[in-house]
C-alpha cells in the first residue's frame, strides 16, 4: 500500500521511496507529515524480551530485527523499522494484553514519571543503522473514572503503555522532556538522520 506524497512540508532529495516495516497508522501519519513516499510491509517477528534484557537493548534489537526481516524480501530497498516501549522502573511495558490489563497499566502510570524508548532501524546497502530516542513523560494523577472512560474508548488498545499521546491521553501528560513524535512511535529528527545516511535527504519544499 503506497502513501501519497505530501507537498509543501519536506521533499526528498532523491526519487527513492522507502518501505515502512510497520502497520502502525501513527508511524505512517508521521512519515506522510514529512513528505516521505513509502509502502507498508509489516514485519512479523517474535517480540518476546530475552531474559534480563535491558530496555534500550530490547527496543534496538526489535527495530533491527524488523528491518532485517522485511529487507530479506526487498534487499534492494531502503527499509525503515521502529519499536517503542514504555519503561517503568526499568521494566519494559509493551502493549496491553486486554482492556483490564490496560487499566492496570494506566493506574501504574498515574501520578508518576516514566520513559518512552523508541528505536529506529534503517536497512540500506546490506547493513542496518540504528538510532535510539529516549523521552521522559510525567503523568497527572488519574481517577478510576478517567481510566475506565479512556480504556472504554478503545484508544488504549494496541499501544505501548496503554496510551497514545496524540489522542485523549494527551490530557494526562503534565510534562514531557524529549520528543513528542518519539512518544507517538517515530521520532522525526532521528528518522531524518537515518534516511539521510541511506541517501534520502529531506529538504524544505518549494512552495
């Protein structure tokens, strides 16, 4: 599935398009925002953390394995992959198992700070380049009613840490130190850096 080019924001310094190894609509939206042409080919890998694996190592391994898995099918293409986890007291919080689990996660984030780690991997010229974004996020104290209402909306489904900052949960965030787009799942600065290494330069578009 190809995404349309979005003019007037950024233009690619080459005519190359990329493959996005993710089915995340948020990552697709962010790539469209910066005018990158891409096709979506989700990676299918085992995302189980290894025993005693550190959070930063885990997200970077996941991003690298996703990019490599899709690159096996498209070895001549530039492949972009990402992995995002919420980290609480050093523990990796991925996507909730169900809505009850989502409520438990949100209660655990309430009134405290956590980290969001997003690793990016770009496969090109037979190799994979990595970047890691770390953002500190502080949540307000949430009531049980707020948690129940948010989870019932479905917005917590299939999101690391059971929330999406770009939706209603943005009201839960008291303070953010880092990258807003990184919390969404695709830090745009690091994305531009890696695509530049792959020969896809992002430049201001002529209006």
